[in-house]
C-alpha cells in the first residue's frame, strides 16, 4: 500500500522522538553518540486497515492451530498404526507418526507464529532505555556486611574456641565417608576375572550361527567363522558377559602363509582362532579381507594381520589380538587346548 | 486499627477479580515487588540473542517428552523374548529395555513421535548450546560481570553431553551398546583405579546386568536435576546482570535499550517456545532418528559398520580414533596411553574454553563491567583463538567419522586418519593466523569507511578525464557505531634496569603477561581506530570525494 492510501487523520503530526532527544551533529566530536534515533512508524501504527489485516493474520494462525489440534486427535483415533505411506521427497514413513507429528507441529508452530506476528506488527515497537546499575554493592553496604559478618563470627566464638571449630571440621569432613563406603557394593572387585574366559582345555568350538560344533573341514579358506565355547547358550543368565570375552573368530590360512612361528604351532592345519574382541576398546572385530588376511575393527579402524600373530598394522589398538590354542579331538572336532594365555579385550592397568 | 475498614482496602475490594487475586498473592508471595523490577524489564533485540532461547526451550521440550517416555520405558536388562508387533524381531532375545523401546515405537500410538521429538530436541539442545557459547565467546559477553554465568553455561554444555550419552544408551541397542563398550574400554585405561571404576560402574564385568538401570537414574534424575538448577541460576543471572547489547546510537555501557518484557518479549519469547517445539515436532514427523529396530538388540560380540555416536560425542570419538596405539608395559603394569591420552585430552580441550574468560581478564587487567558487546573483528586475538579452538573441535569431529569420510568420498581410511593427526596440530595454527589477518583487514576497512565514507558505486568523470568513485560520508550514527569500541594499550613493564644500573625484579608471570598483552594489543594485533583529528583533517581539507 502506498502512502497516498493512508487516511490523513492517521498520519502523525511529526515523527516522534525517542527518549533522549536527538542531538544535532556534534561539531566538536563527529564520533559522539547521537542518542537514540527517532522512532519510525510501522504501517500498522498509522493505518488502521493494515492493523486490521495483521489482526486477521494473527487470528488466522491461532485458528489454524486449533484445527491442527483437532487434526491430531482425529489422526490418533483414525490412522492405523501399522500403515506406511509414501511422502515425496522423503520416502516411506509411518502414517501415524507423520500425521501426529505434522498436526502437532503445525498446531504449535502457528501459536508461535501468531504470537510473534502480533508482537512485531501490533505491539508498541518504541525502544526504551533502562538504566544499568553496577553489580558491585556501594562501599557503605560492603562495610556493613563485613562488619555484620565479623560481629556474627565473634558472637559464635568460632575463632576463640578452637576446640569446637576443629572437632566440628573433623566431624563434617568424616561424615561423607559413610556415603563413600556405601558405594563399595556397586560391584565386586576385579580380582583376576578379566584374565579368564569361558574357554578351557577340551571345550569344542561351536559355530555361532548353526550352534553346531565345528570340524576342520567346515572352515574354508577365505571364510571368517565366529565361534563360542561349547556349553555357553544364549539363554544363560550371564551369556552377555561371557560372550563379551569368549567371542572367537576362526579363519583358515595356508600354513606356509603363516609368518609367526607360535601362531603356526597354535593352529591346526592352517586354522587359527583369535579373540574377536578388539584390544583397543573392545569392539567386536568383524571385517575380514581374505586376500591380505587383515581383519579390521569397524569401530575405530584398528587393523590386525592374522597371518602374522594378529599384530597391529594400523589404527589405535595397542597390542595384538590374543590367540586361542586349538587342536582336534578324537571325534574330529575342533577343540580348545586351554584358555587364552593373556587377557582378551582392552588393556588395563593390571594387565601387565 | 482495623484495616478492614480503611478506605484503601475497601477500594481494593471493588477491584476486578484478577487484581484481587494478585493482591491475595502479593500479600503472601510479595509478587508486586518482583513484578516492579521485571515486568517491564528491557531486552535488547539481536538475532543472536535467540540462540540461548533455543537451548532453554529444547531443554523444556526434552523434559516434557522425557517424562512421557518414562511412563512406558522399563530400565531393566533382564532378557526377554520379543512378541510385539514388529515382525522381523519376533522371537529374538533382548533386554527389557530394548523390548520396551520397541513397544514405545510400535505399540504406543504417538510413542515413536515422542521418542523422536525427545532425541531430536537433544541434538538441537546440544547444538544450540555450542552455538550460543560461540556467540557469547566471540562477542566478549563473558567479560565481567558475567564470568560465573559463562561457567554455568559451560557446565550445562558438558552435563548435556553426558545426559545425552546416558540417554541414547538406555535402549540397549547394538549401536549404543557399542558406545558403552567404548566408554568401558576408556575407563579401563585409567592407571591404577580404572579396572575398579569399571567394575563398580557396571556391577562387575562388562556388560553385566546393571548399567541400564544405573544410567537411567543418572539420565532422568541426577544430571537433569543438576542441569535444571544450573539453568535457573543461569537465567536469574541473565535477569540480574541485564542483557548485553551491541554498540549503537543511544546505547551505552550504562543503559540497556530495547523493548519491554510485557508485552513484547512475553509474546516474542513465549511464541518462540512454540516455534521451536513446532519445528522439532515437524522434524520428528518426517526425519527418522535412531531406528533401534533396524539396529537390533545389543550383543557384545556383534557390531555394525559405520558406528557413530551422536554428534556431540563425535569429538571424543575422534580423539580415540586418531591417537596412535601407544602402550607401555613396565613392572607388570600396563599404561594404555593410546586410550588414556584421549581420555585426558577430552576434558582438557573443553576446559581451555571454560577458563578463557579468566585468562583474558588477567591479560587485560580490566576490572570494569562490560555490557557493550565486541564485534569479533575488534578483538582479533580472541577471535583467532576461538576459531583455532573450533578448528581443533571440527578436525577431531572429522576424525570421529573417519570411516564415513573414507567411504563417502572414496578416500583411504589411513589417509583420512593421518590428515586428522596432522591437522590436529597444524589446523589451529593456520586458523589462528588466518583469522587474525581477516580481523585486521576488517578493522582497516572500518577505518577507511569512517575516514573516507561509504563506496556508493557511482563513478564520476572529472573534467580532466580521471574517473573516481563517489564516496558518501557516513551518518553520525554509523560513525559512532564504528568507533565506539575501546582499544587497550599493551602492558609495558618498562626498563628492568633503573638509572643507577640496579636491576629491578620482574616476576616471570608479569613478563608472560606483558608478552601476552603485546600479542593481544600490540601494533601487529590491532589497527588504531580513527581519531577525531584524523577525521577532521580528511573531511575538512578537500571535502568528501
């Protein structure tokens, strides 16, 4: 709307000035603070029709919000909660989630948009200056407080009766110890539990996927097989804690490709068994590159060479993966020839 | 005297109901004195002052939706078999925590929406705090008297990170369980006590059967309780100190210019809560977050590729990823430097930014109150330091997603990791130098603008053929705004040997302070702002050209 449309009587006699009247340009100091600039009227301040339009806009936004809330209730009752819909360009969405979220979002957003539009177009936009006062108390207040404090301290005699003060400090310092003591039973002491796993001599290597004991011929060159010790079942109460240490990965290498002498000794016909738990911070290693015999931890990219004692060749891990010594029992099944000789998983202070 | 008959109280008796209710409350709560100071409190307007509001509102949204989630969530690690309506997982063993999260997502109408709002709001809360902190940092709003409030805000940010971490670990899904395992591995690396802390935290060996219940009480009670207290204190201080403002005509260190709380900010800020809530609800309607049903229940022997924490933990993740795997074995003990150094660096990098206000106050020796904000360019060393800090943060964040960078941009993971290792040291130095140059350049431009006016883009041809661009002198408002900032002089120690040749003792800290002061305010570090004399000489001599 152009200014010609504004009824004459609505135009202000002159632009009113904000507090601290506008100074004329300072000849002495061109950089001096000229004071608050005069208030500029908005169209709504001078044209009632524009103000009415703003009012209608605000009311419309609040009305849309009400409708959206009704839409929310209607969606809650009518939309089946297993239905999926396609929304361009996002893709497939749960119809219930989409309907509820959109209606709730619109209902909330319109309240906000209405309130902000109201504030911006119809409420006074005259800037007001407020005085600040120093945060620091005036000197006399400070004196008074210090004097009061000294008076109080003197009356308590805490400075003079040292025995009371010292025993009180002692008592208050000691009493939290009870709280600390109570934390003791948060858990058992570590002892040597991190050094032992569910593996022991004679335990069969059970395929994690099929739950069947493994024979050497089940392990093909280039494959990565995950195994658990015989007797450890998913329904066991401590399964999660045991598998966190006992998880095993098995690969078959060509015996002539094994560079590490001990690794060869502890293997069976080129089949080697290593802890699956990364020695960095304990992620399960699960990526195997059959050409290079490298395994990679997907969490922090530590890379180990399985043909060379599983030494670290890249990444943040600090030491090689522990190897499990394996053999074959009388019935032709792969078995462990003992527990891991070193702790599996992340290093810790007592590991040594 | 009986007050019931006094004319004053009779006139009150005829007041409208609202006023009578207010009178009743005032007689018991003293609300009028409170309202006198605050009802028409002035708030200055600037878009960046909105960032803190985003944080406050997302925090409220998190609490509201969080309370709803507790009605359905079972913080238990007991193993159960799934029989809910999500077919692919039926018959699977999972913890009750995971089971009840599936229940919320599929069998509670609107449960998924509330879960997604809760999670999205948490991400926005942390991002909001990060950006809000940067706003406060780069404008120098942390200076006296607001240092303590800066610390409150910093604590909110750090506690927010841990509340977020414990929160996303609660569903006991494969991704978050991997994150908890990472935390356990990091705790194990602490010399001497690490193993014990880990056993006490998890009730024995990892994962045990306790951590979800323990994280739950930390996540819904302990940390948010502290945060709520801190946030209230933060707001009380904002009210008490009154808001900062940028320099401008009519705005000084002794006033605050803006619009009153009632009605403008009541409507704007109150409305803004609904805007934030509405936007988050719409995001939660269309953008899936943390689909735990696709990730599956936690198993310590399983993992998925591309495992990432929420963004605010990516910084910790990056530190642990690019650190070389150093390990020292001596006298039967292991010092796991490869994990322990990142664990120490994590709080250290954060602490640097937390204590910065105190360092700067010591260097400037300025004990005055500051309510006028700095433009970042006018504090080049501070700005450069802040950008250097963000550079460390961002490079480390890249390190936290090195696998994603490698797969998305077809790079070698080793190359990305090495880039981060080198960038961690070199990046902040480059960022510091470049930022400082840019700030000084902008200061020069401001100076030119003040002295020679604004470039109008109008080209004029002089009688003798020369082309010049017409410059338009600035208004007094603009001149004032561009010259309102203060410039410190570097601290001078003076000669350490007096006229008699006797050496004066200067403390090492004093020398350091003088050196830092030179770095901050020396000739290399700020462009002298134009003086009135310079201005007059140029403008009076040959007019404006």
